[in-house]
């Protein structure tokens, strides 16, 4: 592990806090879940696009002018659509089950990535398989604990798991695109595609795009500034100085962090019956990430809500 300076440790602490705010703020905001997803991405594009157009104009133009660029652009489109599915499943899940449970279940992204590797016939280590088994058992126990509650909570659990799966797909496409594109260029295109897809979903579902109370807009703004922009930026900063696996394991602190913030903000705590499953689930995810084979690459990239780490991404910003 590379030596971590005081500034790196501070960046990691702030980034974990920032991403921990996502679930609680989404549950708190008095606005449709799909609209929250739309605005957090659209507002982020509004911040990133001017920077990308000034610093990465040639890179973006290449997406339309060269064969390689068009192939990369296609990966960005697929990544943006997967991101829309990720947000469109996970954010609603925070309204249907406890935020702590939803956050833990969506953190199964590395487990899904391991299963995708199996499907692609890539080698998976024994310790990774052990982590997958532990995480699956933990997810089953957590969801099973909700069976005695309400069908709505179980549906929320399943949506959160779907959010973890789509985050893994999103990471897979994003990893390939990021070998060519900078962080700013990739995020601008990907978040833009995601925003268009979510806008279509809002229009089809009839989700209201306005008329929210001021507190809802403040929550959406906080989600954009915190998890969507600040958290990811600081994670990318830290990834130049510590390993992607170290950062990914530390980001599992998002699970208890979200639970504490939700308790303070909404007075909500996960049911005692779900705690053993949540502990087993988070432990399994940690084992998967520790056991993941190391691949070449100077840095990584934070995707989604800070859960998905791509060890082979380039160091461009």
C-alpha cells in the first residue's frame, strides 16, 4: 500500500461522509425518486460540462469523428443507461426498506462484478468465492428478515440488489471507456446520457418535475454537491495515493454511516432481525474486494455512489 498523507486521510474521511449522505437525503427529500435521480445527474452535468468543453474539447469531438471515438461513445451510452437503471432502482428502494438495508444491499456491486467475471470465464480466486458466498447468505438473511414485515420492504430489498447489479454493469462499461476518456469527459457524457434516460422515465411514469417544497430542493442540491460531485472527486484524489482495494473497503463505512445519518435525520433504524444479515453481507463484500486479483493501472475511478471502484482506470482527470 502506498503511504497515505494527512491530506489523503482527510479526503477519504470527507468522501465517506459525502457518499453516506446519498441514501438518507434521497429518503428525506419530498420529491419523486426518479426526479431526484434526474436532477442529481443533470445538475452535475451543468457543473462538469463547461470544464469538459474547455479542457477536453478535442477528446469530446473525437467521439463523433473517429472509429475508436465512436466505439468509446457507444460504451459511454451503455454506461449511462446502466447508471440510469442503477439510480432508478436504488433510490426508490430507500423509500421502501430501511436506508441502512438498501445501502448494504446496493454495496453488493463487487459481488455482482465477481459473478460477471465468472460468466465471462475469467478466473476468480477462492477467497473471492468465499466472500461471494458470505455476501449472498447475508443478503438472503436480510431479505428474509423483511418477509415478516411487509411485501413493500421485500420489494425494496430486491430493488437495492438490482441497484448493485446495474452498478456492476455500469462499472464494466465505464472501465473500458475510461481507458480512452478523462474523468471529466467520461462523467460529462455518461451523466448526460443518464439524465436523458431518467427524463424519459419521469415523463413516462408521470413523475412530477416541480412543485416541491424548498427542503426537497435543498436535499437534491446536497446530493449533487455531496455524493455526486464532492465524494467522487475526493475518492479519485485518494486513489492516486492508496490502492483501489483499500479505498473500496473503507467505503463500506458508508453502510453504518448512512444508518447513523438516517437515524439523526429521520429517526429510522434497521430492524434488529436484519442486523446479522447486514453484518454478514458487509463482511462478504469486504472479503470479495480484498480477494480480488490486482490488475495493472496507476489509479482507479469512483462510480455510482462511491461503491464501484475500477482498478484499471486511467489517471486522467
